[in-house]
C-alpha cells in the first residue's frame, strides 16, 4: 500500500517537473484522515481512513488527493464493512476515490494564518467523476499546512444504488470530513 501512495505522489511531482516548472516548494501528505457518516432514520454508520494521500502545488494552485477505499475502518460490524466494500463501493472494480483540481483563492502559503478556501475539481468516487467546489479551512504555520473540510456526497451522483430493503438504514447523502496535515517538500 505504501508503494501505491509513493507512486501516486511521485507521479504528480513528475508531472509538474515535465511541465518545465522552476524550483519551488510543494506540500505533501501521506496520512490524511477522512471520515464519513451516514445518518439514516434507522441506523448511523461511521467509518474513517487515515491513509489519504495528497499534494498541493501553491504556485500553480493545483492539488491532487487519492484514497484507497479498502482503508476505511470502523462501521457497526464486520459484515457492514464487507457490504460497504463489496456491494456499494465495489472496491475491486473501483479501488480508489480521487479529487484533483485547482484552488480558487490566491493563498499566501508563505504567510502563517487561517484562510477559507474553495477547491474546484473532479471528485471521482465509484468510477464516476463529478465536478465539485468544496470549501475548507487552510491553516498555514511555520511547520506546514493543515486542511479541514466538511462536505456532503449524494450517493446518486456516483452511481451508488441502495436497495429498498436497506433504504432506511443508509442515508442518501453521506457527510464527509477531511483533516490533512501537509509537509513542505522542495522540488528542483
């Protein structure tokens, strides 16, 4: 799994290098946290992953995130996790979720502070890409960058069907929370 994360990160950095960009800093994360909550009338389902991989290029205002679906843990039972992976997310067919795009605001990454941001890009879940604008809070410190975001994902947007028999146990919109710490890496 670490090889996949490293390959993703290196591929993104290589893509930027191929574009002929000058030396500059990027921000990367190997262990971001993603949690979700399905709050349906008959059941609340929660799970989280601590394996979100991401890169931000502050000069080009580009970002890329990737998460292996199989890394989600928690749930109310082991069988619930199996149903999530196999029946709803179809993790063998669609092993990852990604979000790639650009930051809308101009953020001074060299100035410590807290900034409200919007990120516009393609959110791909269950093999279906949807253009989204997702809001978040970016906190810049001397030691790095932290990103926190809360947003909803409608299951129908990504072709995730819920059988009638469990309609009261799974919410139509899933609440997602992201908390990622980035470290500065120099690219030359």
